[in-house]
C-alpha cells in the first residue's frame, strides 16, 4: 500500500517486489486501487530513479501527481515491467 498525494508535482515511492525486474528496466506500468472505495486507475507509466539488479531488487520510482487517481490517499498498487512493446491494460 502506498500513500499518494495528487497535489504534489512528483510522488516518489520505493517497493520491494516479489520478482526481480529485468536488467535495464527503466519504467514500470502501474495500476492503483483505492483502499476506501476500491476504484481503480490503470495505465500509469512511472520512471525508475534507480537501477534494479539481483542484489538490489528495490524499485524506486517517480510519478507525476497529474497522472495519479483523482483522490489523494492510500492505494494498493499492481506493478508490471513496462516496455514500449507492452500492451497497456484497460
């Protein structure tokens, strides 16, 4: 669960994933689910600000407040590795 602030220009978050991202991953695809009313917002692309590896799997990413769901609050987040060839979720 992540705390997001829509009014912030940039939100930074760090997560420890269940699976290690592929070497060279620079972006992730996010889907947010609000913990209050279970509304969702998908297809949000976030830029990694670190370089994940087998010895350091943390994903540290930044996402613009303007791309977040409309309400600030706590969200469950699904994260996928993003490539230009990936098909965005609907």
